[in-house]
């Protein structure tokens, strides 16, 4: 069937960027037993190596190749969603597809982030080869982000495989596992089973580490206090309250978010791993019914059974940890709410104190203002009489005294007349000036003055609002 998506990817030159670091591993069957050889390989040497499977790395034909493995250059991706170009040329990839009879869907897997596990069968009319194989892509992650294609030629008994997406330490781990499993190299499911196991074990250990970190968060937030006989884990309440007051909620939220993300990756990894193990068993059973006729070796079957049990236990643990994480998230939100409420109570108390101080200042200000008004009124009342008395006592005026027995001049009425008139004029002028000043203030501040809100009324409103917030 025509594969349009494969053709579009193949014609995109940006999808292929040859680089150094590609390597090959071959396992041979010799008279002395199994032999493994490995070496680096440049891109231009990949097509000749693919074309002549009869010769090994040293060019001899005295041994039979059992496993031919191409390991692509280690990946250097910076995030989980990044898809890097293939480290081989378009020609090398096309030759690999042709000589190893790989399906066109393999290129989609290589340039995708989706977790995929599927099988394929293919018969070549030209060579008569009958191919059975698997295509596996683990869940996209920064660790063991493998994509593997395994093609087993039933007639020749040769397994061809290509692995892409591993980092340098992971490539070395894969090679080491192959060196230590030479007696099982004849079975075509060895390479995919090693990759599945490495990733499942890595995430199972990661899950255990996250469980330890979650337990520490539970102790920090107080969720585990009171249930432990260890005094260090169950300190007095005063110490717990003091430690809780010093919690960094930003850091706790970041940790809980990271833990939740890890659980999601673990769920994906275990789900894809279980499907991959089932496919490996299906292919092994299918190969047993062919002319190959060999059953899945006991160590491989036992390892598959163990990994399935590990996945079941890890998934149960993950679900438990997710529930505990959700409880911690709710606890952190509750503690944040309590902390905000305490801060609000402190703010309310501070506002009440500010309102009380402002009220006292207003009372004192009003008292000072009343005293100044009294002083001003007394001054205005006596100032005209003082001025008139001082003015009439000057040398410009001479009020003779006709009767020595009466020291008061008969013209004293002039003093009272002038003083009374001048006092009245001053008081009227003060009233007129004050009203004019008030109208000027009303023009400058219409809202405050027109509504006639004095200081005491404003303070009473502020105090009532503060009491409502605190309650």
C-alpha cells in the first residue's frame, strides 16, 4: 500500500542529518561458540555493511552472523517534545529499509513522539525471505527514549535490528547487556526485551524515589505527625507549628507538580511496556509455529513474567502515590488559605489600631481648633477696645476733667461709641471673610465640603468598615 506520509518525510531533507557516533554490534556463531564484535561506523560505510551480511567486521566467512544491530548516534535532545533529525543519510536509511525489509511505518515512528508497539510480517518474492518483526517506541521521555525495529529472517535465522534515541550511557548499557547475554542471542526478541526491561526498571526506581520525596513532603506539612513512634518524626505540637510557619509553599507546589508529572510519565511507560511485552510474546509464539521452531528461551520467558508482575505492582504503587499527592495538594492549599487568613487578621488588627490612633489625633486636632477659635474670638472682642484706648491716650487728644471728684471725663461716651462701632465692624468683617473663605474651599474641594464630611464622621466610617472585614 502506498504510504504518502512516509514519502513526504523521506523527501524532507531536514529530517536527515548524518553525524558521527553511529555504531554497529554483530554476534556470530562460530565453532568455539558465540562471538560479539562492535565498532563505530561512518555514514558512508553503512550501505556496504548492510549489503553484505555474510562477512563480519574482519571480512571472514568462517562464521555465521546471528544478530546485526545498528545503534544510531546518541541523542542530545533538550526536552521531551523535541524531535531531532536522524543521524544517518537518506541513502543509508533507504538501504536499511530495502536490505532488512522494514515497513514504511518505521520512519513515522522514528520522527514521532508517540508511544507505539506493533508487529509486522513481510515476504520478499525476489529473495524468498520471510520476515517477522516488531516495531517498538517507548513513551517519549529524557531517559531510554528508544525506538527499535527488529526484523527476523526465518529462512536464514539472522536478526537485524536498529535502535535510535538512546543517550551515550544508555547505549553502553545496552551493549553490556548483550555481552552478558550471548547465549540468548539466537532469539530475535532479545534486543527489544533488553530495552523494555531497562526502561521499566529505570522508571520503577524513579517511582520509588518520588515516593520517598512525597513522604518528606508529608512530614513537612504535618500529614504524618502523630502516627509515628519515632520522636524525630513526631515532635511536640509547638515545634510542628513553628516548622509549619516556615514552610516555603512555592517550593512545595513545585515539588508536587514535578511529582505529578513523573507519575504521568510512569503511567505511560508501564502501559507501553506491558503492551510491548505482550507483543514480544505473540511474535515468539508465532515464530515457534514456523520453520524456526524454537520456543521462547526459559530465561526470556521468566524475565517477561517478572516484568509483568513489576508493572502491575508499580501501577498499584503509582495510583496510591497519586492519591497521596492529591491529598498533599489539598493540604498545601488549605495551609496557604490559613496563612492568608492569619495575615488578614493581622492586617485587620493593624487597621483598627490605625483607626484608633487617627480618631485620637482627630479629637486632639478638634480640641486644638476649638481652643484657637476661642482665643481668636476673645482677641477680636478686646482688640478694638485696646486699640481705641491706646489711640485716645496719645498726645493728639486732650480730654479735660472738670470735676476733680470725678476722674472720668464726661467724654467717655466717645470711647464707648467708637469701641462698640469698631468691634462690630471687626466681628462682621470676620464673619464675612470666613464665609468667603468657606465658599472658596467649596470651589476647590466640592466633594468633601459639599457633603460636609468632617473628620469624626470619616473615622467612624473607617472603623465600621474595618470591623466588618475582621468579622
